[in-house]
C-alpha cells in the first residue's frame, strides 16, 4: 500500500505542513493519545492482529473523545501502520493509506467510494450513503441546498401553520381547524338535506335548489377532505 499525503488538487505536499494545517479529528486524537498503550498490547502480534486490536480499542475505548458522535463508524478503516512504516495509525481505503485526520475533512480521499466523507458527525446528508451534505444550519432554512431538496423536507417546522409531518403544527390551531371542519360537514349536510326534501314549485326555485345542493355537497366534501389531511 502507498501512504498518500496530497492536497485537494491531488498534488504532493509536505507532510509536516499538512499535519499542521489540518486539525486532527477525535479518532486520531484518541489513538494518538493511547499510542504507547496500543503498541505494548500489540507489538508481538501479526499485522492483522495489530489492526484488530487498534480497531477494537477505537470502537470501545474512545467514547470520551467521540462525545456521543458517530466517529466509531470509521474505526474499521484504521490500520496500525505509521508514516515511517513503524507502529502508528493510518486510514486504509481504495488500496491506499492516508492520514487519519483526512477523515471528514471535506475532501474525498477514498476515490472508489468516498467512504471517508460519508456519515460524518455534524453533517446533514442529502441522500443515504451519499457524499453530498450541508451544514446543520442550512437545514430547514427555506432554501434548497441539497440537489434532492431533502434539507427542506426533514422534519422542518416553519411555525404554527407549517410542519413537515402535519399541515398544521400548533395543537391549538389544529383542534380549532378540526372542529371547524366537522361543523362544515354537519351544517352543509343538514342544509343540503333540508333543501332536498323541500320541493320548489317555480322554475327559478328549482334552479336555485340545484345550485344550492351543489354548493352544500362540495362544501361538505371540502370539510371531509380538510378533516382527513390534518
């Protein structure tokens, strides 16, 4: 495997400069802080076993660094290989090794599947297993940032009269609207029945009766529809 130290333009840069420029993530902080412990625990084992020890430690002993965020998703990508070929840590993907701090740095380093930029904490992803994402501050901001528009459909609550789950989010307004819908159905049904059973002798009266029945009927249907969509 080849250890890569590249910029976003895929041009080789000085590795020391890269480490200074890019802030370490919690995965690297945890493993680096426990490097000596992990080396002592795995130094007599094969490379395969060393990788297993490091990954197990990452998944089960770094919660203090992860602080409830899903950084453990990346633990299985870590290898016990340092920059100088000795015991250390690197990110393994697409047949290459990368700095651990390239995880979730906003640039796809794993060229085959972009796994180093998928399911990163503090991001809203525009689709399942996608590398397209926006910051949390851009979710439900009345502006489509994702190409899928998912950032404006994900449990957005735009106030009392709007919600991604309900047409009306305010419980008070919801109850009042439901009561008005039921009233519309009952009143229009009653008026329609009254109009239907009372015959009209004059021609104009018959026309008015037909028009009234249509109004009552469609108003009642709208009341039913309004009740169902709340």
